[in-house]
C-alpha cells in the first residue's frame, strides 16, 4: 500500500514538473488541456489547435493558404517570436509567421465556438482524415 502511495506522489510530481517545463517552452498563451482522453494544445483563448497531414513533414511550411485559412486560421506568431525548442516559427506563403510544434504548423478551426470544442478532429478531405487535434508530447 505504501509503495502505491509513493508511486502516486511521484507521478503527480512528474506531471507538475512536466507542466512547468512545457510552460517555459511554449509560445505566450499556449497551454495544454484534456479533450476526449488526449492532452492537446489550446491557444490563449482555450481554443483547440490542430495539425494538417498534408503539410510537408520536416519542411517547416504550411500548404493551407488562401481559402483554406478561412476555415483553418493559422496560429500566427508575433513579430518578435523566435524558436523555443520544439516550438518553431515558420514563414507562410504570404510572409506572415506561424507557430509549429515539432515541425507541424498549428491551426484553429472556424467551427469550434467554445473552449473544449474539437469539431475539426479527424476532419477529412476527399475521404481521408487529415486534420487532427495537436497532441502534446
């Protein structure tokens, strides 16, 4: 019984330190929350962030441009933003800056209306599920 209590305390402390480490390395306002059993990233307003499978892996670029951004607005990075570990700033086709996590550009979804909404998860294009909540870790 005592061993389980020690494990529980150790687990709780690891979560606290992981959250603190994340907070030091994330862009302003980005945090994590739990949605549908997954720990996911949300923006400063608590709105779910997504990744797009069609963005080229490891290239640091977004292919969601023009009309696509009306439904999937990019998580823009401010003028003074800079890379922080797994968080990188990419330059979009229009010259604006966007946040990416582990090389994957991040987006919101226009149909999410309240924090905790994840209506864009597993959305498809031409029969393929290509939009996914941005999972932490």
